[in-house]
C-alpha cells in the first residue's frame, strides 16, 4: 500500500468518525467559495443581514 492510499484510508476513517465536523467544514468551504466567486451584490447584502441576525441569536 502506498503512502497516498494509506493517507486516503486514514482520511476516510476520520470522516466517518467525525461526520458532524466534516459536514461543518464542507458547508463552510462551500459558503466561502460562493461568496468569493459567485455572489452578486444582492446576495452579499442578504448574507450581511443574515449574519447580523445570527450574531444576535448567538449572543443571547
């Protein structure tokens, strides 16, 4: 078995054990990519509003 395939297998095992964190990381990555590469000005304004609402909810 090569080092690359060993690492791939280790990554799969980690992802299976940490499904919630894996989902969190995948969603965070997708969000950042969308904002950087595709979001329109309207999208960004809506996201800013959603972020402010989320901040308030988390600080309560």
